[in-house]
């Protein structure tokens, strides 16, 4: 049995590549963050719309509605974890003595 090596390429779901991570500077992080917050907001609005359509009877597919709601929930949880890590890093930097 042959074991294949896995790397960052297998985790490229969100468009993150090794070159983007290494070459990006501090200026690009705020742009990246605001773009991804906007994507989370779009997913939340889409989930709300899908739930509203299902309740109003305009949409009969419960499966697609549940997928949209779960996708929005997972993306929101990921955004909150990124926020928590940023706050934690900021607090660590504040405690540093120069």
C-alpha cells in the first residue's frame, strides 16, 4: 500500500495557496478580512432568504434550505474563531514588555 503525501494543495477550498500566504503583506490582510466578512454576510442573507421562501411555500426543497442554513452557520462560526484568535494575539502583544 502506497501512502500519498498531502499538503496545502488538498486544503485549497477557500482559494488559499502557498504563494498567497507567503507573499501577502499586512496591507492585504485587512482587504482579505473585509472580503470574507462580506461573504459570510451574503451566506447569512441567502440562508434567511431560503428559509423565508420555504416558509412562504415558494420553495419546496427542504434539503437545499438546510444546506444553506448550515453553510451560513459554519462560516459564521469560522469567522468568530478567527476573531477570537485575533483578539488573543492582540492581548498577547499588549502584555509584551519592550
